């Protein structure tokens, strides 16, 4: 973490040791000093327990399982007839998705440990009571975040609020409604204590208000909704926005890698080039990529784009969402890829001639926003590859006779504009990234406010908030005069693609099945989505097996 690295890291390994200190049958200790779990953590270094919770969030937010596949704007990077359980719901089973379950419960476990130690075992002096309360509030908010991640995917899950010091296998699932009540209780307890503007990387009161707004919105669509859920969510979103005006910086500036700590970011999981090796281990830059090193002139290890580390690509529907005046498109995707090494490429087999020489900085492939006419296409194909908007899915377009760049000479079969918004400057192919992962930012809060106001029947305020986001993107004030949930979903796609859990948003709004059947190519070809099954994910099979028969599987798995 950037500024949070000023806190020492020696407590991290201890956290895991403390959690299992009661397992005497498995560990014979040979003490080498008088430093023990009981006297090592005190009020001076107790914050290490809180920092340890934040460190666990890295695994949560570098795991893209169940977030993007099987949606309207992301699909599998493969043939339309290929099968992918997460994307087309064919043979999705209990062996899929264990990492989502495990990483979020690790966050919960560390949060429970911190809360217990802060309240019951660490002797805080009167002068440090506020530090104690702030530590507990952060742990409560992060626990709520993890439970929200889980309940959206699995429905009711086991609620555990105590530090675990023994091995158990008798966990039972709470109802979905009970999980929401616990999330709300944690956040309502934390918000008055959290700081409004803490150090970057810390969970603020405004971040908690954003999260609680989304919790109430999600519950507002459910069968156990309460009458004022949408109205409550709207008020929380307004509070989280505060006085910040998103028009004070452009979308491109928000995603400038040199501007990662800026006023629009309510909460980010932090990475960086200092501290432990794990600080330089984000893979965000590698998602929504093709293997660009297979293009001539682009090296594997020296290019500015990286190597693909996730098997998804944007759908044609996603690319179609950007109007010509939408300034978000250029910072979001690369429509031109450039060479970084010198090479000779002879795709038409006419022998090495000067035009076959590719130099660093030369265009290698171009993805026009609008289809080129035949003459323009032919001219450009004499200098580099060109893939038209209807050629982004898997396959080899027909060759254009007589041009230098023949499509059959390109060994890459998925050719699409890769993502730019997560580009990093320090990375080692798939891993090694130093860029922060934005979790909540104010533009997203505006879209929560629009959705909440729409749900509450206040279309005037819904329009205000969606138009504020659009105004920054297009420069046009009050562009929309009507709004519905589809308009909000489209705006979320343009603004928040790859940042928020698209699957969860489509699920809560009741639009998942409709939209994947319209826009996801593999689902259109052979999708097996069943709303009686696939609106919940399978509880990991290993968890079912290790339980004593008390942990029940979701229907249909």
C-alpha cells in the first residue's frame, strides 16, 4: 500500500498464528524469546491487525471470478461455440468459484480477530480510546464489504462474528435477509466513527455510505425489501457524494496512472513499488486483453500493454455504447496498437521489401470506431492490420485481395480493442502491476443515486445524477430527458466497466437473463442459463464436504 506502508508489516504473519493458537495437537512450540501473541500486540502496534484486513482485500479484488463473465458487456475470449461454465452457465458446478468464497471469508476472519482483540484483549489507555474505536469501525466496515460480496453471489451464507480459535465444521447458512441485516448493522455502527478523509487506502465514512447505499438498493429489489430501502439508499449516496464535483477532472485524468490518489476515489485497494514484494503484484492491467505479443513488432516482455491474464473480452455491444462525443472511450480502450521492437514482416509472401520493415512506434493494428469503406480499408491494409467493428469476435476475416496485410497471416484469432483504463507503467507480464484498484469512486456514487431515486419514484433526481456523469463525458448538460433502468445500466457500462461487479448489478436489477440473451455471443449460441438456478452461485463443494451436513448447497447444483 502506498501511504499505508508507513505501518510496519511484522504483524501480518502473526495474525494467522494467533488465529490457530489453540491447535495444540498440531503444533509443538519451542519459544525462542519472551515475545508472545499475548504481549506482542498492544495499543502501540494494534493497528497492524487492521492493516492485515486491508491486505486480504488484495486477493478479493484481483480475483475476477463471478464478476465479468456471463454478462452483457464481457464474454469468453473464444469461439462462439466454445463452452465456459462461468460465461454461458453450461455445467457450472460446485467446483467453480472457491476463491471468491475463501478470500472474502479470510477478510471476515481477520476482521473478527481485530474486533475481538481491540475490544477484549488489548489494554487501551484513555487517550487512545478513539484509536480503538476507529480500528473497530474499519474492521466492521470491511467485514460488511466481504459479506456483501458473498451474499450477492451465494445468497444466505454463514454469519460468523467471533474470532475463531478452534476448528469447527458445524456452520449453517443464515437467510439472505439476515445477512443483509448484519451488513447494515456493521455499516451503521461504523459510519459515525470512520473518518471522512483518512489516509489513502483506509475506509472512509463516505466509502461506507456508498457501500451502504448499494446494500439498500440491492435489498430494495428483493422479496424481503423494506418500504424505504430506495429512499434510504438515495440519501446515503447523496451524503457520500458530498460537495465533490466530478466535473473538476476529466475521466482521462481520473485514470492517469500518475493521479491514482485523487478526490474522486472513495476507496481503493492499494499497490505500489515499495515495501514487500506483494505490493508489486496487481494483475489488473492484464484483463480484457488479447495476446498482443503475437502481432508483428510487439514483444512479449517489453511492450507497454502486457500479457493477457484473464480469458474475457468486451462484447460488441460494449463497444457500441460509446457515442462519438463520449470522451470516456479513448481512455478506456486502445484503438491503435504500436510496435515496440524492430522486425521484418512479410505477410503477403512477396519477399522482404522496405515496406515490410516495422520500427518501434509504427502502427501494428488499427480498430476503427466506424467501419471503413473499401478504398480506405485497402489503403490501410497495405501498412498494418485493420479489424472492423464487426470483426472483433473469434475468427479470421476474409482476405482483401492484393493488400500487404492478409488476415490469414495473423496467428491471433481474437482481435479487438484491448482495455487501456487499467494500463500500468510497472509490471512483469501478467503480474507485477503497481496500479491501485479503484473500488468506489464518486461517479459510481452518482449512478447509485440515480438508481436509488429511480427506485423511489423520483425521476427528476435520477435524471440529475445520471446527467452529471454524462456531462463530464460529453460536455452536454442535461442531455437526457427520460431515464429508466436500462439507461442507467448502459451508463454504468460506459463509466464503470471492469471496476464493479457487472454480474451482481444485472442480477439485482432483474436484467441478467434478458441482456445476456441479447448481447453475450456464447450465451446466444448455446447458453444454459436457468433463472431458478443461476441467480445464485454454487457453494464450494469442499465446504459442503468438510461440514457435518449442516452447510446446504444452493438449489440445482
